[in-house]
């Protein structure tokens, strides 16, 4: 299932920062894991109040913002260098355009059998 991405202001995210960090296990090495709720697909999300509504926001996107001071746009995807979609370590996150994201998923699916070259 493709999850919906939401636009959200950096102010709303800043307000949530400590709450979010409190729910992340942060070892000095390796992947950071979420101790809060996650949806059926296992992707960590957090409820953020924004513009008089509640948004179920993907935590990795918030972490990207805290690290780089850039709120990922609707058409930008936060990918995982470590291939662990639950990981929240900003050092393991990368920003992908939709094109890059598509290329990335076809590269990593490994079912095509054309990897030999
Ligand atoms: Zn990781």
C-alpha cells in the first residue's frame, strides 16, 4: 500500500520534536527504532496537529526535517540507505524525487534477474 503524504508546516514539526525524539531508541551506531505506534505496514507515524486537523505524519520525514531543516515536499520521498523502512536515524535517510524513488525500487526488487552485468 502506498501511504499518503501530507504537507505540514515546519512550525508544527518543531513543536513535536521532543515528543518524537522521546519515542525513538537512539543507539550511537546502527538503526534507530520507533517505540511508538506504527500502522499495519510498519512505517512509524506520529499524529501532528496542523491547520486545525490531525495529520498522521511519517516520522522519517520529520527526522529528515530535524536534521536538514527541509520539510520534504509532497512529491519528495524519504528513502532509507539502510533498507530498513522502520529506521529513523537521520544519517540513514535520503531524499528522493519520485523518479529516483521509482528507479530505486526497480533496482532493489531483485526479481528481474538482470543484475549480472
Ligand atoms: Zn538505518
